[in-house]
C-alpha cells in the first residue's frame, strides 16, 4: 500500500471521528434540552395543579362558610319570629285583661249556683236547667228544652245560620233581639237562654209546648 493512500485513509478516519463527535455532541445537547424542557413543563403543570387544588379548597371553604352563615341567619330569623309571636300573644293577653268586664267574651253567666237537680247536665245545658227553674218551670220541662235547643243550635252560644241570620242557643232571628237581656248577647250563654225562655213563655207557655210545635213544623 502506497504512502499516499495511507495518508488519505488516515485523514478520512480523522474526519469520521470528528463528524461522529459532532453528531454525538449535538445528540447529547438535544437530549439534555428535551429533558430540561420536559422538567420545566412538569414543574409548570405541577404548579398549575397546586394552584387549581388551592383554588378548589378555598372555594369549598367559602361555600361551607356561606352555608354556615345562612344556617345561623335562618336560626336567628326563626328565633326572631318566635319572639315576635310570643310578644304578640302576650300583648293580646294583656289587652284582654284590660278590657272592661262587660266586653270580655268569657264573662261569667249571671245566674246562681247550679242546683243538685241539674247536676246531670253540664256546660250550657246546666246553665239552661238552672235558669229554667228560676223562670218557675218544673224540672220535667228540661228534657223538652234540651231537645229543642239541641236541634236548633247544639247549645252553642255562637251558632249562626248563614241562610236566615238566626243566632245563638235559641236561634233568635235576628240575633240582636237578645240585646234586650244584655249587651253581651253575642257571647254570653246565660243572656241568650234568658231571652229564649222569655220567648218560649210568651209564645208557647212551656218548653214542652215549644218542642211539640217544633216537631210538627220544623221551627218554633
């Protein structure tokens, strides 16, 4: 082999070595840059994830705080409503206590103690039995009076007939007729019974006479 060929071969080999080194350096640089870029992207994604996580946590905390505030506000509103209702109820009781006796709905009936002969009755019926005897009737008239006013009103002093306007235990028509026996005729069963007994006495003589008429006519 000639010397010139050896020199050429040596030079080619040297060039190959140089080129190979350059290629390797470029590859290493590209690879390192790619790794750095990937690391930066991962770090950026991690920071973004942390920011999103922090934002979600803050949002949840704010939501819980808002719900807690609303719950406390609702509790305060309920407590205020209860206090207002209690205040109104107390004011109503105080106003009722300040009303004159003749204006009170619960005015005691003006009649004497219920006799033993009327103890089998209760409520307004007992009042009716007591006043029946006061009006001079015998106790045997009470069953007739009981049946009559049970049919008419059920002995309810607030019974009202929307069709006719009749009112109270005896179903006076109009109810204002009973004012002749007291201004409390709307609410006082004794006032209504007194009027009813006077009405029966003047028109039918006795409660049994009124009951017989009612049975035949459906009214009295």
